[in-house]
């Protein structure tokens, strides 16, 4: 049984950056579960699957095999034998991931993969329902959040860094829409677990956020002490 750290929170709160840094510091494997939903979303988009049709969705899921591989500590999602890491990081894949992730058969399909990796390894796993649903007995649960305005500002900076134009108001609206969809879906909605530590990073930089979370983990588990 590995040590399991769950980090949940809304889109753009900095979960992946922070979870990566925390896992590196602890020497644990970082598991980015959003990448799994993005991969399913990518398959549905590329194959023109109507995800609102229960039968089409079920048939498509039967044709999909998703695995995780780690190369020099970096996660790669393998879709039917192909590494799709380079294709799942677009805003479109993120929105599609949010849509397919509300479908119960999609969540069902990804459940064991996530639990198996957590059972066998020391991990920092980030997502939306890790503390509430996937790993209810995680050793430490963090709910990492930030204001919508601050998350939109950070996303816009990321687009800028990639040389992509963006309208901050559109980014803010998309984030608010994604929050709403992720928080109000019937199955495993995004919410803060009762026993989670809430970290609001609106006024913290990455180092401060990582330091705050590491301190919580040290206090709770004695890891790194
Ligand atoms: O963290 P991300 O932006 O890569 O996630 C993309 C979408 O996937 C997110 O909007 C909701 C969904 N998701 C989920 O439902 N459960 C998770 N554990 C992780 C992501």
C-alpha cells in the first residue's frame, strides 16, 4: 500500500504545476487524472463519436484501451498503443474532457486504472474527485482553489507564452462554465472532501503554494521529516 496524496480543485488553480513539484520533492509518482479524461475526449472528437448517444458512447468506450506509462518520471497516456501526450493539452481537449467526464460509463472505465496505480505506488494524484471518490482513504487530501479572475489571468499568460492570442473575458467565461459543469454533474462532481485541507492560491505564487502543501503533508504523515 503506497502513500496517497490527493489534490483536487477547479480548472486553472495550478494543480498540475503544484502537484508535479510536490511529487518531485517527495520522490512520489505524479498522476494527472485530467489527462485520462482528455484522452477519452480526444478519441471521441477524432472519431466523430456522438457522446450524447448512449449506445455510440458505449461502443466507442469498448474500442478504447487507456494506459499510463512513466518515462523518466514523466507521465504519458497511451491510447490504443499510441502515446497521445502531445495532443491532449489544447483548450478544446480540456472542454471535451469536461463533457465526457460527466458520463458515468467514462468514469467507470477509468476508475480501476486510477485505484490500481494508487494501491501499488506512493503517488500525488490530481483531479476533481480523487479525495471524494477515487481515493476516499487518501493519507492527505488537498483542495487547491483560486478565484476565477486569477485563474483566468494565469491561463491567459500561458496562452501568451505559447504565442497564442486570447481574450481574457472569453477565458474567464470558459473557466466559469467548466467549473459549473464539473461542480453540478450528477456523478462524482467536483467538491471539497470533508477531511480536505483547503489551500487558496489566489494570492500565493507557486513556491508558496508548494511550500504550504508540503508542510501540510509533513505535519499529517511525517513524510520527509
Ligand atoms: O485537470 P484537467 O483540466 O486536465 O481536466 C480536464 C477535465 O477532465 C475537467 O474539466 C473535468 C475532468 N476531470 C474529471 O472529471 N475528474 C478528474 N479526476 C480529472 C479531470
